[in-house]
C-alpha cells in the first residue's frame, strides 16, 4: 500500500521521529523584565486588546486582534517611535487549524528595540493594509498575496509581485509542492504552444535539464558520447574535445605550467 | 494635457504608444545592462520626464524561502550565497547568526574575529563592486577598471580562505570551518596599506568630474520620512540623515570592541550615497586593522577553538569525529537528519553591505524550519523607485538605480 501523505502539507518531513521526543522551547521571559517594552505594552494595552505578550530572544512579541492592526501600528509609529516596518509576512497553519499567522516586524531606532506584532486570520480572510502608514508594506503585502493568497484590504495595487501575473497557485503554501504543481511544470509549454501541445512535446523535452539516471546511452558517458538510439557495443571511439589549439592561435599562447609566472603583487 | 494625436505611429523597438496623449511607456529592462540584474521598469514619460514608474521584479525568483522549508539548516547555507552574491559571506553570516540565536550557542572568540574579517572584506568587495558598476553606468570606465582590480585582490584572499570567489559558504552555524591561511594577514595588510591611496584615486577621478556631479548632485533625493517609510536601511538610510548602523546600535560579534565611525549625511541625494560608500570603505579598513590585532592576540592566547561546543546541534571537531565513537555517531545524525532547534522564533538583523539583512526563522522543533523569511534590504530599495523616479529624467534613472545598490539575487530571492 502506498504510504499516506497529507495533502495539506506536502513539505519535507523528518525521516526519523522519536515519538517520545519533547522538543525544547526557546525561552520566553515576562514583558515586565524590560522597562521599555513594559511601557510600550502598557500604551498599546490602554487602547487595544492584547491577547498575549512575551519577550523572546530580546524582542517583544504581541498578539492582537486582526482588525486592530492599523490602529496598533499607527499608535506605535506616532507615539511609541517605532518608525520602521522592517518586514511583514505570513505563516501557513492551514494544516493545523485552517489559519494564517501574520507578523509585522517593527523597529524603533531611538529606543533600539524591536517588536513583532502578530495575529491570526482564518483561511480566506483578508488583512487590513498598512500601506498608508508604511510604504514598505506596499511591496510586502503584495509579496504576501503572491506567496500565500492573503489579500490586503485598501491596498492600491494588489497584484502578484514575484510570480508571473498569470500564475496559478501560491508557492509558499504548505500544500504547494517544492517542485511545483502540474501548472508550474507545463507553464511555458501551455503559454507558448497551448495546452494541446503537451502530449506532442512530452515531459522529456519540456525540461531541458532533465537527466534520466537510467539512461545509459547518454548519461555518464563523458568522452564517449553517442547519439540517442545507438546500440552500445562498448568500443565507441573517444570523441575528445580540445579546448586549446595545438601550438596556440593568433595572439593566444598555449598554456604551459612551466612557462607561467606567479604574480605576487596584483597591483604591479 | 494637450491631446496631440500620434498620427504617424512609428514603430520603435521596446517603445509602445498605447495612449492618445503625449505620455509614452518605456520598458526599461529586464535585460538592460544598467538595470543591475533583472529589473524591469515600466516608465511613463512626458517628453523625457518620468511621471510614473512601476518596477517589475521576479525575474530571478528561485523561491529560497520555499527551499529553506525543505532543507535542513546546514543544507541551506550555500543557498544563502545566492542572495546577495556580491557579498555572499554576509548572507551566510546572517543566517548562521539567526540559527545560533535560536539554538542559543556562543561562538568562540577566534571564530568571531575571523567572521568579522570576512564580513568587512565582503563589505569592501561589495562597495568596490558598487563603485565600479555605478561608475561604468555613468560612463567612468577608468574607475570601473581600478575598482575591479582591487576587488580582484580581495577575491583572491577570500579564495585562499574558502576556495570560492563569489559564492563563499565560508561560515558555518556555530563558527567558521577553517582557520585563516598563513598568507591571509600579510595579503590583507598589503591591500589595506594601499587602499587609502586607491580610494583617493577614485575620488580624484570622480569628485570634481562634471558628468559625475551632474548625475549625482541633487538627483534622487530621498527625504528622511520617505526612507523610513519605505524601510530603507544601510547607506540608503544613512544618506538620508539617520545614523543607524546595526553594527553600532545592536552590536553582534565583536563590533562593540572595535572603534569605527558611522558616516551619515542629511542630503539624501545620489552624491551623498556615493560619499557614504567611500567613507564606509575607509571605516571597514579601520575595522580590519583592528581585527588583525585581535587575531594576533587570539593566536598569542592560544585560543584555537573555531566551532562552538554544542553537541546537540553542532558536529564535534574532525579529530574527535575520527577518534571518538560518540562524536562520530552525533556527526552522523547531524549530517543525515540535521539539527533540531528548539521550538520558537527569532528575527535577527545584521548590517550587510546593502542594509539590514534579517532572517526570521520559525522553528517547530523539526529538522526543517517551519517558516523562514528573508528580509533582504534591496527589496525595498527597489520598491522606493516607485516614489523616487517620478519627476526625474531618463538619464537620471540609471544613476539612481546605481546608487540604490540593488542586487537581484536578493530582491527576488
């Protein structure tokens, strides 16, 4: 029987798992241990609901409600001096509980502190764009849409950014295989010749880099290559390739190790 | 806007007239030599002035974040080389540091010194490359040849260390794989002694060059607000009046022990960025001189450790692997299955030559990262072209793209 593979997470799985293994945790500390973070958290808590907050690896992580994101970032930018949105993206938890986790990495240059603002949304929901607050979110949100299919409300140009505009599927979803799906495999062929050409072209020619490891005619016959379809007899002539003309060509001397000089001073 | 009909619709390659007014759309790239890789710019022009710019990226997208989710941590290291391939050790380092923070290991001092040397050499290589290519775009062929000559020397030093010139993979999670070669210090010193004169040569050629000044001064002005809003970092931010250098503000490795200045400017134009790159090269040289002394002290104190001792995550030294059974077993497990960092997440920023290079890693305790986000500075330095280019003229586009110092391995990842 074929081994069962979950379709909602087709990424690489650990070959060996110990069922009694309890993974250690990266230590988390209370927000109160850091004065700056505690003050920031109090300011945010005064106006918005904060579900969870802790410090991990010197950065504060807070969980908020999805609809509060614009307000929280505006407060952080205007009153708490978190003037830069370094990064934002999503994490795919669809296999676990059908949600996405969205994180916003904030930086305050005056306080030298970084806060990660996070929330969860359900599959199919959109986030509020923060592009009006931070222009950097313009491209980040487009990238998130491209990679996960999460749309941002009120975004000026919600289009794919890295993948081609007519691509199907969102590559960073856990359900998207590493080597791409069928659409990805046939993208060029479909686009240039049309779907009906798939059969005529076939998978071998489609991928020019394809190496059939069982092909003993052309694979691993360096120096003794033969055309496809030739009967291998074992006494093929050597077709050696000369990369240097014997005796050199005009203006170019043949390299010999003895005649070469080593330059010690590159700025000679 | 006067509606002048294009009665004669001439056919020009690469130019489309798709509106019934004077605006024309120019496709700049993706194969244009001065687009620094695979950048496609759709420029809406009124005469020669740009009214709208639309950068189109993704031509070099290889899905590194996806690859990372399917690779063990050490396996991903050579892939990071292919991000900012002009200074690949700084990518290696950013990733290594992120994983080290995640698993909580401290790197031995000697390894730290070697890493700092590699990082600063990479910064110099990157800045020299920037100078060479930007000067070439503007038309300064001599500077291109000069700067590439110096960069070649640095690449020789790096080649002596790790065997590669472009994709170094010279840093490991937990330290460095090798000690520096015997000739490393002497070669580096020779280079550094000549560097001030070299930089002066470039400046003599460029600083009072009329063409250079026309393309640089008062062109591509980025205000402080714009730089902050667009997530600019590194020289792009410092040229706009914010003296923010992660090496100084959030020191990693031994950057708090070395003395260096953070040059910045409040002009925000191309020329400010050019001056900044030159000054940063001088500061890097200053740091490198200090690391040479630090390395000599490490040798004197007989600090020979190059990799952190954390048997759960990092293989033992080769001697132990070859002589002790348990080390061999651990090595086997770490190579075949990969390390399993604790459950948690980490975002680690480092100051790469281009700006803030950040690695966000979400680990669920498995041998593969559950999510890895690469925060590459060039991504936003490309995005800012949307707001920066309108109002400028076509020749300025080339110099603005040049001074943003974008590398497409990093933009598209």
